[in-house]
């Protein structure tokens, strides 16, 4: 998997995957912001990854889902790096046949076993650098 991220402005970037799909990453102040920041995208990615797993598992169990909302909140350290110290996902499902106990089990299974984003939050990150002169 590869993503190319390019600066558009000092605090605005565009990330493109190999299929050509793009997202804008915006770190400007709230009054100028037009897209999500990197840490907001991290929470969005976690919510989306978990949601896909949960829906797939429930549909395999022949459950009906009429609406599904994920509220994801994160608490960050005040010191740099301002990493998340706590992340909480609230899964709100509208369904005539899913029980709270079942949703709890499926959500735990997703976050603890299947969700690549959740697993990646504790991964080792390495880097290299390259300078190009015009």
C-alpha cells in the first residue's frame, strides 16, 4: 500500500492512493479549515474500519441494520507529541433484531481482532529521508 502526500499550501496537503483517490488534509485554524486534520482523520479511520467489520459480521448473522452511527472521541496529551491517551467509540445502531449484548461482542471482536487501524495504533513506525535539489 502506498500513499503520496503533497503540500498544497503551508498547512494544507493532498494525499493520493495508487488508484488516484484523494483526500485533503487541513491543519489550518478552525475559522479557515475546510477538511479534517491528521488526528481527526485518524479517528475517522478508526470509526470507519470498525464499522465495516461490525456491519459485515452482523449481516453474516442475517441481522437488519437500518442506521448506524459511530461517535468517536479522543483525548490528547497537552505535551508534544500530542498523541491520543484515550479513544472511545460509541456505536449507535438502529435494528429490529440486533441486541446490545450482540453489538458489544461484535464491536469488541472488531477492535481487538479485525480492525487494521486499531491494531496499527501501536505499531512501530520507521522513516527515511531524501533531498531533491532543483
